[in-house]
C-alpha cells in the first residue's frame, strides 16, 4: 500500500487550494493491498472526511482495535483543516490504512462512490460506510459483519429498531430522523425503520449489482438510494441495532440543502414508484376483466 499512498500524494499535493470540481480525480488503481491467505472476507471500511482533523485518528485507532483485519480507506475532499495530512500520517505507519485524496468538496455520496470504486477495483469482499465523527461506533461493526456472514447482502445499522438508540441527540434531530424515515416508508414502502442511516455494510456483489454508476444522490438520500436499489434488485437487506452517538468534536456538515435534497428526491422516487404500482394494478384489473368477459 505504501506505493499507492506515495502516488496519491504526488498527484494531489495537499498545498493545492480547494477548488470545487465536478469530475472525480482519483488515481488509477494499481496496487492490490489485500493480503492473500486470510480466511475471512476482506473488509474495507470507507470513511468520508471533510474537516475531521480532530476525529480521524481517534476513529481509525478505534476501528483498527475493534476489527484488526479490516482495512480503512479515508476518502478526503481536500479538507482545509488538514484531515488529509493526518490520514497520510496514519497510512504511513499502518499498512491497513489508505487515503483517497479528492480535489474538493463534492458531498458524502460522491466520496463514498469513489471509495467503493477504489475497494471494488482491489477485490475487497465487504465494503462498509462509517462516519468519521464517532457516531458510528467501530466496536459495533462485528454485528454488522455477522449479519452479512449470516447471509444478508446489505446490512444497515439501525437506530430505530428494538435495541437501537441515539445518544445526545436533541429532540429536533430525533424528529428530523424519525420524520425522514417515516416519509421514506410512506413514499417507497421500504420495510426499513432506519433507511436514512449511514452505518452500512455491503457484500461487494451487492454494490456491483445495484447500478452505482447512475447514483446521483449527494447527501442523506444517498443512503436511502442504495438501500432502495438493493431491495428493488432483490437483495436481502437487514437492519441490526446500533447505538448512534452524536459527534463530540468538529462541525456537522448537515445543511438545509442536504435535507431538501433528501425530501425532494425521496418524494420524486415515491411518485414514480406509486405511479408504477397504479399502472400495474390497472393492467392486472384489465386482464382480469378481459378473462371474465371471455367466459
Ligand atoms: N469526503 C467528504 N466527506 C464528507 C462530506 N460531507 C460530509 N462528509 C463526511 O461524512 C460524514 C458524515 O457527516 P456529518 O457532518 O457527521 O453529518 P451527519 O452525521 O449527517 O451530521 P451530524 O449528526 O450533525 O454529525 C463525516 O465523516 C463527514 O466528515 C463531503 O462533502 N466530502
Ligand atoms: Mg455525524
């Protein structure tokens, strides 16, 4: 991994000014950082970061202790606070830690897509989404991985099933999350209590099978988008309870624009979904009526 790490640093000098870009600028995949000979699935945890310099070392250290075999990919959008440099230092001293330097802030969804592409290219069997701010506890990753091992294709860490909870959230955030999930269930009819949750684990085959190339969601709805695609493709999507802990350090990147995007996209998907259901229903009724008329 040292090779691809050096390559990244040369291609994307961290002294570059932050310039928002619309195209991905990841390096070509060259190395295969997964050690041969391991018996379990090869796990890559993708951690997207934007200004998480105070958090990234803590979360990577916790993750490396909790699941020592897992590899970590920090997907950093050229954070002005130097998160990328902190991640580089971690990668320099640990061959399980990798860094994907992206040119500018493009949203969490784009960072995950780039990270998934990086991991799929390198043959990881399982890919995990985890926030850098400690909300997704690395110590609970084994329960997500256990559900995958038990046959699930995608596993969502869920705050809103029995056994799941949130710590230190104000009522306003609870209402936003519960309301968003209720709206998602109403629009899409998904059998998930926490479709918007961002602590997710996927078999590589699931990510390969859900058409990642045309995912356009950037914020919260990215999580709904992936779960809904997986369900529509017939994959086994399960929820396991997690304790979600509100961030203690650094600033939230949640914004009104992210909430509006989620609301709009979910509503549009819902309208399309319900219209398709109505079309199907009326076709079925017409077919039944025709059979009845012929008798
Ligand atoms: N690479 C990248 N990472 C991002 C971007 N926006 C957010 N993130 C990361 O995505 C993760 C989740 O973002 P948060 O700011 O914690 O958003 P949140 O968890 O919905 O909001 P809080 O509950 O307030 O923390 C964190 O690790 C962020 O650093 C982005 O544009 N690019
Ligand atoms: Mg957070």
